[in-house]
């Protein structure tokens, strides 16, 4: 890569001028070997260092904080309480409990409920560390010491994710046979404790909306005058723990309460699909400032939507995840696609430009949802922040490039995302990231009595507090990063990590399968994450699937993320720069699109209440008989294979449902630049083509070795463009006709994409074969037309037809000469066939490949572009309007958006 020079004028100078010398220098001060090779021995050595650091923290807690005799001090507050501290004060080498003198100290009291939260929170870390003996000892300590009959008022959310989740995960492993953590003497004591805690938390849900109070006294219930405000994450991120508790105990009250709270929030989302940060749990109104983001206050609401679907198969949670993710990617994502803003939930307008450390979980969730490419970009922002501070600031302002809250309590979110991305990409870059994290944690937070949080990253002042998540999440994910053979990595069941890093799963007998009616209605697909494609550094002339690939640091956008934060480059980064690299100005396609459809492509008013004559419901979706005025929302699919229609007028199109188009008055989009009469004419969307070898020596094939399998002729159906020449016109174009025997087909190894001028080439009406990609179809046509070609054959990359389109202004700018040149696109299978034919002709010296347009009667199935459509017809004769059919459309007949397939659509006209 080169040093970035194409970003907005003055950006680099502004970034450097606004930063102090500490920020620029601290990022390059490290003791680990950046970019060194990651051998198996090195990974194991680092893994063991993480294990040692974890045991240092845990043994310090057990020694100094559990159990802690505070009888004389606590008797006046709670005579019946057991006396031990939930957390460790590592600088004081003592325990840290509730702030008994100040009940309003929620920073301490929300998590310090006078029960052993650190011990319970760390239970399943012994599983990750493969320490059965340590796990058994910890379980015995929990059973002996932990009680929830305490006069404290912890936060419902924190207690649920740290304690209830820890107990459930510990029970699952202690109770499950045929695995090393099964305890033969165990009789469900952890589940009994979880059930007791759940019963004490249930009264918090007794509100008009079903959304719980934020805090509750574990002995006396909800205190009089308790606040009725709650954040979305706190009220809506309980379904994993409460759902598992119900499934394991048979008491469905917990799952029902969490389910009701989750959808009480989701059903109050704005018209653009965004939930707010804070809500009134009595009337359900969003509270000022009514903003949405991916960080504190909302984060785990998204996480639990996806993870509860993964674990339970409840498809309504998948719907929430997909719709909410689309809205976040459309409104909260910044224009460059790298970071996420806080936006107004009703308008989508940016409100704040801050990034908080909790939002660092987002790349990991994106990986789990299948969007690895965007996860890579988001992670680079947090990585450059870490490199600048040797930690992650609590709040960072992207506009002013400065931290506004510079403490770091050893949060796990950035480590978590690093682990997810390494498992998805297997790129050693993420091991470098993990090694840097371990080095900084050890250097900055390890003290004699545990691990101390950082109260100011600038001067390394330490906080006398070790949060329980340091042991339950931060070091757990870091250990997993380097433990390639961990049993979790080969476990293909539907287990998930909770937002506190607890391992939860449900056996098949605890699942609730879809009923036959819902299966027929939903037809939920098998969602799989796409494989990450590493950046291509070099490729051969024709096969872009092979060739030399690089790692994360070889991407053209790595430098941009660094400059966006304002961090100076390291010596290792400079070794990766090359004179042949390029500077990338990032841009991203909108994740969602909204259109109001019309039959002729002209603007029409939206039909807010379409009748049944327009949209008809079906057992597996909807059929659209009249598109005029219907608003559709198009959403990018998680598997990267195209788009889906997510909304059709007032209806939500659920996962697995189909949208059938049955409006036979649709016409293909008009060709820009024509007169009004021609703009109403129809174009044939497909054309038959025959490719054949015109031999130089007819005897050559007989005498040549290896010629038995050579392709000498093939017929295909190609999709035509909505601009340029129409290859089906009469009189015909030169394309595919020539002097009666077709035209010669050529391709150029130095311009394989057709996106540049053909140097020193003057064609005589040949057809140019090019690969799809890099530039628009219109640009490919213009370059071919200037060289004297009669047409362009584009080798497609999908098994669906694509009818290329262009804006009227773009076509007019290309000039009138393009009307004599045709563009056609082949399906991938046909493209491979033609490519092999060309390879054979060149390799064996057989002669030339020629192309002929076939005089055929039209395709049986027709694909359409979203800007217009066509009914089934012959090339020169329109077909009469069909009778209303039943939805039995061919799966290959789908609609397209900007050359991307709308995979849940079907055409039956």
C-alpha cells in the first residue's frame, strides 16, 4: 500500500495537528514481534501465558475476597447475610462489596449484590481452560457459599448475565454425561440456585408493558419509588438466560417474561426500524434524546435477537435481527462504512459522533451474522484505537479525534471480536492483535493481588477494582484465540456465548420445533456464513478464483482506518507498502433500498393501503397483481448472495417467504436517449447465441492429441442490456450476424475486464469477451465501441440472468454510437463453457471462435430488472395478458436490483 493521498483535503494535517505526542508515540511502543510467524509452538506459548494471567487473577480473588469475614461491619446492615465479597480490590488486596453507606452508588451496587459474583461468573472459564479439577472445586464452593437471600438491590440485567448465566452454564457442564466436566455426585444444585434467583427477579417484570424494572431488592422485591426508566439492553437482553432457565426447569414463566419484554421494545421501534436507547417501562415511550447506536444501552438487544434464534430456532427473533441489522447498516453506519454513529430513531439523522468501548462487540456479532467483510472494517477502527492507547478508551469522539473518557476497566468486547474474526478468516493478523492485547494487559494491569482496571490510559493510573468479566470474558476469549484445538472449536452444536461470555446450549428435547403450519408459512432457509475472501494480490489472466492472496494488512483500506483515527504508522506497516499499491477512497453500497414501484418506471404516488386486488396473501408469502404505488424495501442478504424483499407495502416479508409478481402489464425499462415513441417500445430480455469453432485445418482435430474433449460448439441463452443495440432487431446489428456466418469472438489478456482502452487495436466488428467486474457494463460497451467492436459478451459470475441497465444521463453521455453495439451477459455455467472453448482454440491452434445470433422464439422463463419488467413473449411479438395464475414460478425466474438478484422473488407473468 502507498501512503494515503486521495482522502479529503487537509484531513491528514488536521489529524496530526490535533493529537499530542503521547498519542502518536504510544501506539508504536510494544515488545511483541509484530508480523512474526505464528508457529504452533508460539501459539501454545502465548496460550499458556494467558492461562497463567487468568490464574493469577482468580487465585487473588479466592485468596483476598472469597470468603471475606465482615461480620462486625455487616451485622447492622443485614444480620442474616453471608459475609463475603463479590469482587476483588487488587490494589488494596482485599474484597470489594456493596456500598452499604450509599445505596445510590449504582456503579458499585449494580453488580455487587453481596453474593460471590466473580466465582459464579468464572465457572465455565474452567471449561474453556480444560481444567476439570478446578471446575469441580469451583462448583463445590458455589454450592457451599452462595445464597441470594440478601438485602441488596442489584441490577436485574447485570445479575442475570453474570450470575444466572454462570449458574446455568455451570449446571449444563456438571450435569452432562460423556464429557470431562460431568460431576457424578452433582444433583442439580446450581440449577436450584438459578431457579431461586429467577424467582427473586420475576417481580421486576410486573409492569404495564412487561418491561422490567432496572433494579430489584433480592429479599424484598421492587422498592417503593423505584425508577421507571430502563435502557433497551437492560430490559430486552434477558431471553437467553431466562429462556434456558424455563427450558431446563419446565417453568415457562421466565421465558414468557423475557419474551414479552423483548417484543414490548421491538414493537415500539420507529418507522425506520430503530429502537431507542432509554425507555419508560410504564408507558413504553422512548426517552430523550431518542437515539440509536450499537454501543452502550442497546448493544446486547441485537446480540440476543440473533443468538436466541441460533440456539432455539425461534424464527421471529431472526426476523428482528435481520430487520434491525438492515436499519443499523442504513442509518447508523457512517458514510465511509467503518464506524457507527448515534442517530435519531425517527429520522436517521446523525446525533453524536462518539464511539464507546462496548460497541467493540459489533464486529464479532457481524461475523456470527455472516457479514465478515463489514466486520473486518469495523474491527480496524478499534484496533487502531488500541494501538494508540495500549487499551480501549471508554468513549472516543470521531469528529475531534480525541478520547472523551479515557478509562479502561479491562472490557472484553474488542478481544471477543478479535476471536470471532480469527475463527472466520484464520488470518494471523488477529493473532498479532491478541499478542498485543496480552502484552498490554500484563504490562499495565497486572499487580501483586490481581488485575487492576485502568482509570486513565494516558498516565496508567489504576483503579482498585477487578471486574468479574475480566475472568469470565476478557481472558477467556484471549485464551480461545490461541488454543486452536479447544473442544469448543470442533463443537458444531447450536451453543452460543452470552453477552457475559457464558456457554449456553439446549438439547434437542428442550427445543420447540416449528409446527407444520409455521413450517409451511415460513420455509426458513439454512443460513450459513459465507467464507471470507482474502484480498487478491495477483491472479492469472482468466481465473480470478486462484492466484496469490494476502492477509488483512494487504487490504487496500487498512491505511484508511488508521488515518481515520489519526494513529501514526509503525515500521512493520511501512514494510508492507509497495509502489504498485493504491490508496482507497472508501464507499459502500446502501444496505437497504426503498422504491415505490410503477408499471412504466415513472413516478407515482405511494399506495399506503393497497387492496387485496393488488397484494394477495399466500401460505408461503405474497402475490403482487398490480405493482403501481407499492413501496418495497430491499435488504442485503447475510450470505452475500444477493438481496431479499423485506417489506411489501404494509406487509413484512418474513425469512423464507416469497414475493410473486403477477402484473403482466410490466414493460422493460426504456432505452435512454430515444424519442418518446421508441421509449414505449419493448425490448427482448434474452437472446439465443451459438458459439462455434471455425477451423483453419479440418484435419487438425483428428491428428491432435487431447482433442477428444475439446468443445467445438455450444448454444446458450444470454441476457441483453437495456441500453446499446438490441441484438434481436430486424434489420439486425452486425453483432452475431456479419456476412451470414457470424462474427469473430476475441478477448485480450491485457484488458480482461474491458475497463480500459484497447491499446493499438482496431477491430472489424468482432465481439469482445470480457469478465464481469471493476467497471460498469456501460463502460465496457463504450471501450469496445471505440475499438470497433460490434458487441460485448460479458462472462457472468452468477447462475441468474442479469439485464444491465444505466441512468439516462450516463447513456446520453456515452453518445449515439453505442446504439450499434450490443451487450449480452452469460450465466456462469455458460460463461465457463465459452471460456473453455476459447482456451482450447488458443491452446491447440484450431482457428477462431465465431458467434451467431439464433433466430429463436423467446425464452420460456424471463428475468427482469427492478426498473422495469417484461412478460413472456417472442422477440418481436408481445404476448396477451395471462389469466391469474397460481404461484408455480420457476425458481430461476427472479427479479434483479442493480444487477443483484432478489432471491425471494418469483415471476409468474
